[in-house]
C-alpha cells in the first residue's frame, strides 16, 4: 500500500472507532445528566418541604412572641411568614406535579397549613381586641402543627427513597462510561500507531526533499511577521522597539535599520506630542483667563487649572501691591492658618523667586511643612515650584505650586511658558480694575463738574442781573456822593461829640467794674458773716442742747424739770433747723449746692407726699387729694431730695394756712414741652396781690400777724424758689385773698446741665379730665378664697425634730411639698393663710419656710415683712415660690432664693438643697469697707471680740476683689468711701454675679434724709447711725444676717455680748481728754457729759494754752479741738501738735460750727484724726472717743 492508501485506511478505521466510542460516551453522559436532574429535583422537593415547615414555625414563633410581650415588633416575622407560605405552596405544587404518589399528601399538607394560619390569625385578633389569649386557645393549634410535621416527614422519606434509587442508577452509568472511553481510546491509539509507522516511513522520504524549501520559507515568513509586527507597533505609537543580536537569525541585517527607524520616529513623535500638549494647555488656560473677573476669581481659576494640569495638590498666587509687599490673592487647597497673607520680597521660596525673577524647584520637602487637607484627612507635598509672574520683565508677583510627586520637565516647561500669559492676564485685570475705579471717579467728577457748571450758569445769570443793577446804582451813587460830601462835614462834628460820650462811657464802665468788685467783696463778707454767724449761734446752742439732754436723762430731777429740759432741747433743735435753712440758702446763692440726679418714679413721690401729709390734713379735718393728669410721665430724671423738699414746703404751707376746705396736689405735663408741673392748691387765707412778690423774699410773709399766728421763718419759699431754679425750673403763684392760693412748680422731665431757667410766665392750664387718686396702697396679692386646712405633722413634732413650715394656699401643691419634705426626714407643717403662717413661725421656730406670694388674709410680702421685722423669726431662711416673676424683689426682701411655679421634682430638690445650705451655713467672715483705718480697726476689734471673723477693705475695688476671692457672709459699708459714693458702691456690689443675696449693713455717721434713706434701702438690708451704742447695734444686725440667733447658743452669746458691752463702756473710764474751746459754756457742757462716762477733762481756752497743757501733762489720751478760737485757731494748733514727733499718734478730734462744704477735708488735711460738727451729738462724740481709744484697753 502506498502513502496515500495507508493514510486513508488508517484514518478511516480510526474515525470509525472514534465514532463508536463517542456514541457510547454520549449515551452514557446523557443518562448521567438525566439522573442528575432527577436527583436535583428530589433534593429541591425535600428542601422546599423543610423551608415550608420552617416558614410555618416562624409564623408560630412571631405570633407567640407578640402574645407574650405585646410588642408589635414580633409581628414582623409573622407577617413575612404569611407572605412566604403561599409562595412555598406554589413551589410545592410545581415540584410534585409529575409525582402522583405525593399529590394526596400535598393536598393534606396545604389544608393543615391553612387551618393553622387561621388559628394564629384568630389568636392575634383576640389579643388586639381583649389583650388576653387563654391557654386553651394557644394549645388548640398544636395538633395541627404536629400533623404538618408528620406529613412533611412522610413526603421527605418518600423523596429520599426515590433519591436513593436514582443515585444508584447514576453510579452504574458513572462506572460504565469511563471503561468504555478507555477501551475505545486504546484501540484508536493502537491502530493509529500501526498506520503511523507506515505513514512515517513515507513521510521521512518526502520530508528530506522538502526540508530545505520549508526552512527557507519559514525564514522568509518570520522576517515578514517581524516586519509586520514592527510596523504595527510603530503605527500604534509604540516606538520602544529594540532588536538584539539574537534576532539576526530572524531578521538578519534588517534589525539595526529597524531599531534606528523606531528611535528616530519615537523622538519625532514625542516632540510633536509635547508641543501639541503645551499648545493645547496654553490655549485652554488663555481661554479660561478671558473675561472680566476680579483678581480673586481670576487667581482661583488659574490655580484650579494649573493644579489639575500639573497634578498639583496645593497652590497660591501672591501679587505685589502698592506697598511693595506680596499679598495673597488666590489659593488652592491650603489648610487654614498655614499660608502667609503677606510676604516680603526675598522671604522664603516664593519671595526669593520674585526677587531673582527665576523659577525655583524644591524636591523632597520635610514632613513638618505645609499640609494639604481633604475630607478624610491630610497629606504633605514633597515637591514645590515657585514661578515669578511678570509682564515685559516687570515683576508682578509669584506663583507657587506643591505636589506629592516630582514635577516632570514637560510640566516645568509648561509652567514657565504660561507664566508670561498669567502675568499679562493678572496685569490686565489690575489695569481694568484701576481703570474702573478711575472711570467711577471720573464719572463722579464729571457729575460734580456738571453741577458746578449749572451753578456757574446760575451765578453768571445773577451777575448779569447784578451788573444791570450796578449800572443803575452807579447813577444813584453819583448823586449820593454829592450828598455824602455834605454829610461828611456833619459827621465830623458828630464824631467829636461821640468821642466825648465814649470817654464818659469808659469812665462809667470803670465805675461799674468797681461796683462789681465791691459786690463780690460784699458776697464774700456775706459768706464769712453766715459762717461766723453759724459758729456764733451753734456755739451757745451746743451748750444748750448738751446740758438740756443731760438734764432730761438725769434721774435726780422730777418730771416737771425734765419736761422743761425737753422744751429747751426742742427749742434748740428748732433754732438749729433755722441755722441749717440759712446755710442752705447761702449755699444755693454761692453755687455750692450739688444735685444727686437719678431716675425717679412719680409714684414714689406721690406715695411719700401722701404718707407725710395725709395724717396732718386728717388731723385738721382737711380734704387732701393728689391728682395726676393723663399722659403725665411716670419717670423723671431729677434730684428726688430737692424736689420733695420743695413739695414738702409748699404742701406744709398750704395745710398751715388752710383752716377748712381742701389741699390738692395736681401733677400734669405741659403740652408740647418736656416739662412737668406740680400745682399745690388750697382754700386757705390767700395772699393779697401786692404781697405776692414779697413772700418769695427771705424772712418775709404776707404780714406780721400771720407770722405770729402761724409761725415760721419765712425762708421756706426763698429756698424753694432757688432750688427750683437749680433743678432747671421755676415757681409761679396765683392767689386771691380769702379764697386760697395756687403754687405751681414747673421742672424739666429730664434735667439737663445746659437747661436755662425759663422766664416766669403764666402757665396754661389744659382742660383735661382729672384722675383723683385714693389713698396709696402697695400692690397686694391677697386671695379671697380660704381653702380647708391640710393635715400635717404639727401634732407629731418631738424635741429635736427638723421642722419646715409651708405657707401655701394651693392645697394640692402643699401636699406635694409636705410629702417630699417627709421623704427628706423633715416634719412639715402647712398653713393655708398668711396670718396663721406668721403665728406658726413664731410658735414652732422652724428651720426653714417655703412661702407663696398670693395668700388669703395676708399676702407673701406682708408675711415676709412681719418675719424679717421680728428678731425671733428674722434669721429663719425663707424660700419664696410663686407663679409670678418676683425673683429680684424676693432677694431684696431677704429671701434665700426664689423659684417660679410650677416646677419639676429636680427643681424641688434644688429648693431643699438651697434651704439646707442656708440652715447649715456657719458664719465665716464679715467684710468691713471703711475709709478711716482707725474706725475700721475699732470695728474689727469689736467684732473679733464677739467671735465674728472679719476682713477690712478701704476702697471699692479692694472690696469687690475680697468678695470674689473670699467667702464673705455680710458686708458693713461706711458711707464715706472716698473713690465712689455709697450708692455706686452698693450698685457695684449687687450687680456682681453671686453677690445679689449678700446682706449689706450701711454704717454712717451722717444723719440721713428720708430720701437718702429710701434710696440706700433699695440695696442695703440695714442702716446703722454711729452713736454711743452703734457697735452693739452692728453686732445685733450682723448676728441676724449671719444666723447667729439660735436658741441653743442664745444664753452663751448673751453672756459674751454683755461682757463685751461692759468692756466697751469701760473704754472711756479714767481716760484724760483735753478740751480746747474759747467758750466756757461749751467746756462746761462737754465736761459734764464726759465726766458721766468716767473721763477726766482738762480745759484750754485757746490753741496756745492747749499746746502748753500737752507739754506739761503727759497723761493726755485724746484732744477735742475747736477750730475757731482767738490768737491761735484750731488749724494752726493741730499743725503745731503734729510737728512734734511725740504727738504724731495722739488722736485729735476737730470740732467746728460752720458745717460748710469742705470743712471735714480741710480739718483732715491739717492733721486732725476725725471730725464732728456743732452742736455736738453726745452719742456720736462718745462713739468717736471709743473708736480712737479702744486700743488702750
């Protein structure tokens, strides 16, 4: 057989065997696949049955969880299971469609499941309707669930039997098929090998002939494929092709030319690509920079594009301003606070690039430099480039970019190439902005020029008209010139007459100046006279008052002589009042009267006047009314003390001169003016028309008979008129003899320093309806309903129990407080009325009181006033609670705290914490604010002796610091603190946070007016005037505020107090006092008063004698120095005493009768230790002596 026959026979036999084996394999594999599908169907049926059972279990579990807990979240798996059950049943129908043996069981299973679901649904509905499901209902569905499990188990077992049968069949086919394939493969291999040998022999013979041809053909084909491959790579842009020497077998000599061509093409196309990229990027940047943008917007757009193009993460543009510095104009991704807003030329990389006009590239920047922030963190640029921005070699600024990678030469070249365009764009924008500013300025100037041009045209037209007038007037002037020539002669004559008159006027001016000097000298003499008169009157008056007081306090005189001495003392006080009025008048005329200006409530003035004059009018059977017109301002800015002084004088005169009828105070606002008018109208004796002006003169009344009948000094109206002028107003008078008078006081609503006194003109009286006010009553919150008493612990109180008193008319709320107090281990007593609350507080002495404002019978304010006015209940801490907002008022009235109703349980805890803190607080320190160091030390010594710790401050700032830095429980404030007046000091303390409740006691040596006392009491809790017993009063007040009054310590403290009081009384005993006074009556009266205190008195009639006594008697402990004495007055004497080092520490008390402004400072300046005015108040004098002698005990 030849090569072809062998090949055909062998190949045909192999194909037949291959067909047979393939057919057998196909049949076997097909059977395997069919069996595998049947197995998968059986597995799916078993799995679907399990899932169906699981879904039913989930529904049952969700229903059970909801029935047990009532939580609707357990219904979620139940609802999901209901939806899944239908799907599972449909899948079972589809799965068992070809299995008739399972159809009956499947129908039973579906019926059982539907029944079980219905039972579950009924139980859920029952739970929703009644909230309760019985155990029988729950057990009812158990049998259905068991049946479901049985059917599922039966069906699964059947499927498992079918599955096992099919598995065995599949295993048989799986074992038979490989053997069939192997046998067929071996037969095919054997036949193939036999015929291959024969074919190989034929093939070897032919292959030798064709080998060379095939090798040549292969070589040619390889070269063509290599060349084709090279061409394809080059055409796709891949020029990185290098053929080594081993490729010569394939390419031969073509390899080297191909390498050269590829390198050349790569270089050429790289250059073209780079140029195209540079051109495209530059063009895109130029397009981006076109348009009218602000410098910030343009800089931001440039940075956005450059950072994206060069793959930079941070950037900034700095431009040079007119100040020569580089200012940050735009930035990209700079972390806040890292970029400098201003860079100096040469500073840093950017500044150096700007100065050298060369780009600077920095690689490998350290990690602690600039960071780039993003949403999830931050990174740091490792490379930086700074490019100078210029236009025509004129530096404009610098561009700085940073990146985490290294800049390529292409990117650096691109940045260099666009730097000029960027500079041109920025320069153009700067010029455009400058041009815009210049254009706006030019437009404004153009408009101004147009206005000026219009004005010039108007002026020109006016000038033309004036020129016409000038031409006309020129003719008139020619005529007048001739007339002037004639009148000149007359003027020369008159000039000589005027010169004579001017000489006369000048002489008269000299006379007027001389009179003015004489008048000024007269006023000076008047002031000196008044001062001397005051001294001369007060000096004998001092003796009268001192001796009359000693007589009235003497136990040796009978009642008749004591009554005589009291009459003498009252008369002396009247004379002292007259002297004070004369001094007031002189102060006003001399311009030394000062005003204390503050906001003043009109209601406060009305209340003061009614309280003062309503009882007096009632006593005289007069009707007293106060009327306020509608629209009258309620707040005035004026001096309350001076305003009320004027009104008191007018009202007292009206009541004095009215025997029957009425006295009315009418208050109204002047229409169209910021003025308020107080009209005092009476139905008294009236004033004759010819005497109206005279009553305002000093020491004048309508006639002598009235003075004898009604009394008075005649100074009241004079002082009132001057005070009205001082307040910027005036007093007018209308009167008809026998019918009554009407005095009108008109003052500004708001006082102004520049206000001028208005001329006295009749004041128009507006015809407005009048509002007649009733007797003033403070706002009360008294309830009309008295609730039933609340059952409390008052009958179960044992000694040692902690008792809290609850004064509350809301019985529900009172019971809540009662129960809460019991939980805190307190015995609580409830009062539903204000009056019974006060009685219970006095009876039970509770540890604390909870007080409501609105109460039956007496409101909370009245209860608070009663509690704080009783020494036994004053130290009890009171916590006020009300639905009305009265926190500030409560604290001012002495409450420990205030809370608004209603309040929560947590706030109730705060209330009890506040009360417990107040009850358990132990007194720690008293702050003494006193300008006089000796006074402060004496008071400190006295308080320390009574176991009260204290600290001293001499000015407001020091006191505020002490209050903030130390725990202070009470402040004793002297009225004479030098750097702020007392009112400002009080306001300063009370305005500091945490000091609103701090008790303040004002300790003053000044007798306060009613207005001053009212104003101080807005802030201070108590006022103590310095007298002989003032230290004991201070101790009592401080003890109340520091809660020192306790029953268990009362006896001990009383003993300590009595001991200290005795020690205080003995301070003056056996002490020697030098009394220097030129009036023997004063020496006599002072000697008698001081000897009662156990002191030895050494007299001196003048300053020289006083100095001699000090030199000869070394036992002098203190000096009383009259400041007005012959030969050597008190001022010179004190200077001489202080010039001797021996007497540097000797206490010297200055005594003066002038009582003029500045006297005290003048006395202290020459060396006096302290000051007291005549007539001497013996109590104040004893207090001062104790202050200066306490440290000699």
